[in-house]
């Protein structure tokens, strides 16, 4: 059995982006007064390049506050413009239906997942936050403490367990918190591509009948693709030879970026909607994908998780200033009220958008194109959507 702290204020299950960001926020906001332990069975696992995140403005400011943005900034590509098209794959022209241009700060920054995790891990190590390489095997809660039995035989007591261990969260299951949701029958395909021409900091969302195809600009004449397709079509694409796959990408990219080639292998993941019935339990709070999984078409999954981390840290610090511990029921209730509402709203929005744009029926196509045109011609509406996309609303 490895040596572990016997008692901490907050035990965090999961050393992904949300879990590490939460650990950094609690440590910095408490001035190191609150003890944190991060627990993950594979805390140093390799992350394959290919998946990128769109970091909204509020998330960027949070990452700056917890001390990691300076390390990320050189590799983060600002998005200065975004355009949306709605067409069939066979259409010779992708007609632009809606476009946003940034005014004072970027709409978002695009960053490779491996770069983000490396910076968070480095910042945690600098603060002597070293994840425990074990899983959570059992939970035993009482009025004053929750005990975690670990897979390596150790045991840790905490005032609060923050479950940030992913969509299939073992900690959430051990806490008896159930989820609701559904499968879309779609697969998300992700990869990085290199291209001949510069993207100019522009992101593109092509809405196609089988699902959206997003092109997210990255540094060094590269872009990340997030390609949503039916499960059957995705299986075909994943099995294609490189030359045949390049032809399929050309059909979706068009000629604007010149010749393209895959810079990383194409990878796929199933797409589903999932939300926890409760975001908190007895001395337990859910964070990130353990609490919610939304359709990736809006690129908001990571941003929601970072919002969770900032909000939970704020509630924990508020409780500490009142002389209460991190698992105070009223503090957790405030966290749940704000975060569950935000997650459900985002889930409903992305679900409606996916269903609306997935239909190729002529009346629905005409109606949605009319709606996009109205937004494009209404400065107030356009500004509202642009500010939401850029994350100008408060996170906590």
C-alpha cells in the first residue's frame, strides 16, 4: 500500500482538465490553507494529439487566474471570425448563412487537448499537488467526513469528494447518483489536418444532413476537425485508406485552404446526451463530464467543466470563510442550483440545434435558413450570440 494523506479537505477523483483545474483553483483561492488530494488510476496517461478544445473567453480568464494561461497562450490559436453554412454535401457552393467577427477579443482560442493537460499537470506539480495513482473502490460517508477506500488498499478521509472522473464516473456510481440521457446514433470524428493556405483565424461550421462538420483553426497552418456523422458512415470513414479519406475530407473542406493532409490519425467517439439527476450528494459534488455530457456541435463540453470547477471552488472558499467545511450542504446546494441549470440549458440547446440541422426536409431547411438570416441581419441578436460564444457571461 502506498503512503497517502489520511485526511484532506477535498478529494478530487479524476486528473483530467476539470479535476486538475479544480485542484489549482482551491489551492490558489485558499492560499494553500485547504488540503487537496487528486486521485486517478492513470494520472499520467498519454493523450493522443488530434482532439482540440475551443476555449471561451470566461474559461480563458479562469485558466489565467489559476496560473496556466501564460504557458498555453503561445500554442492557442485565436478565433477572430466564424461562419456557418447549411448545405448538402453534393451542393457545389456552401452558402454562408451566418457570420461572426470578433471586435475586441477573440471569439475563442483553439488548443490541443494534450497541450492543455500538460500545462495543468505542470502547474499542479509546481504546487506539490501530485495525483495518487489509484481508483476509488468504495465510499463511506458520515455527518462529518466521507471516507474513500482506494484500489491500492489505502484510505482517505475528506470533507468533500469532487467526482471529476468522466462520463462513466465510478465515483458518481458509488455515490448512488443516477443519470438520464440518450444516444444520438452518431459518432464524433476528430483529427488535426495540415493545409496549404492560412486560415486567417477563421472557424467554420458546415451543417450537413448527417451532422455538422467543424473546422477549428490551430497554429502553424493546421486545423482541427470535429466531424459528426451517422454511426454507419463513421465506421466506413474510420476504415478508409489514407488516400480515400483525404478525398472525403476534400469534399467537406472545399478549396479555400488549398491541399490538405491528415496530421494525426482519425479517431472516433460515440455521441450522447447525459445529465446527472443530481449534481451533489452527501459530501459529494459532480464536476465536468461526470455531471453532464452534451452534443459537441457547440464545442462547449470543456467550457462547462471549467465553469463547474470555478463555481465549486468559489462555494468551497465561501464556506471556509464562514468557518464551515468543504462539504457544507448549503454550499453544495448553491453549487447545484447554478450549475445544473446551466448544463441542462446547454444540453437542450445543442440537442435542438442537432435535430434542427439534421433534417433535410425542405420546409425545415427553409425555416432554419430564414432564422439564420434574421439573426445575421439583426445587430442586437448577432451581438448576443457572439458574446455567448465568446464566453463573456460570468462563470460563477
